[in-house]
């Protein structure tokens, strides 16, 4: 069974972002379990790291970081399919507005970047959910991704 955890620091504060995230979570529910785990923002990245590392201790972990590897939507879909075929739970990590502590990046199986540009961490959650949905649609040969 497909199991994805999106572990992120902070809550979505804008209703339009919450609505978009909820829509993608609803669409993704037909493919498996996709859970958002919201962690409280702390004073330091190190303090945030403790919660992130606890929440992501099992499974294949992908930290979103600007210095990570970039890939096309098609390659992202192939990567997810390979992980799910192996029975992996996939954890995606999104840091706070100040990013992720180095200890979190070092513990991740992979660093992934969506762009060299910087995106607000709250918007990044919606972008990630859309790309996960797109990956499932690509893997099911849907025309959504065109």
C-alpha cells in the first residue's frame, strides 16, 4: 500500500493554500495514504530538527532543499513508482521559512529541489502535493500531466 508522509514545519495560514492542499489530499486519497504532519515552529533550526527527525525515522526520506537534485515530473513519477514498488513509506520534509537544519539534510536519503528559485514554505506544500498527484497521474497514463 502506498504511504506518504509530508512532514512540515508550521501550519498553512492562508485559507486559499489550505483549500488547495485539501483538494490535492482528496485527489490523492484514491491512491493510498497521504498524511500531512505539521510540526510547531521553534526558536532554532536545531530545535525544529529534533521533531523532524523523530517524525521521519522510518521510511525513505526526501528533504526539500534548494541545493538538492532537480528532476522532471516524469522522472519524479518514476522515482516514486520505484519506491512504492519496493514497499517504501516515503517521507517528504519541508522546513520552516528559515529552511532545514544540516542534520536533517544529512539524515535524508535524498535532497530534492523544485527550482533554483526560493518559494514560501507554505506554498511549497501545495506545489509538492500537486507534483505527487501529477506523478500518480503520469504512472496511471492519465492525460492530466500534459
